[in-house]
């Protein structure tokens, strides 16, 4: 399936559905390309998996998602000011 077909499918999904799909695809990306069980052999097409992840990233960027920049994406709210004036 071409990337354009993935784009068409992912443009119709909600943000929550896209995040669930990202989680599912990243779970498949576990480093194993083939696996055997008894007489059965399974193979994962990693190129197709990567195409799907890239298509999701493209759709999310189209919708206005940007990766937070700066030294820290999530600010630490437990940071305080240390007072050494009594020493």
C-alpha cells in the first residue's frame, strides 16, 4: 500500500485514534523481523510499518501538531528557590 493510501486513511481518524495507532505500531517495532512457531513462520514488513508511522506523523503535522522545543518539553513544577541567606 502506498503512503498516499495511508494518508487517506489516517486523515479520517481522530487524534485519539492516531495516538492508539502509533502505540500499536511502535509495539510491533520490537526488533524481530521473522518468528517461527512450530511449522508456522511469520514475517513483519518493517518498511510498511515505518511508512505507516511516517504517514501518521505527516497527518499530525498537517493538523498543527508541533514537537515542543526548548530545554525541557514538560516543565518541572517542583523546582523552588533555595535560600542560603541564613548561613
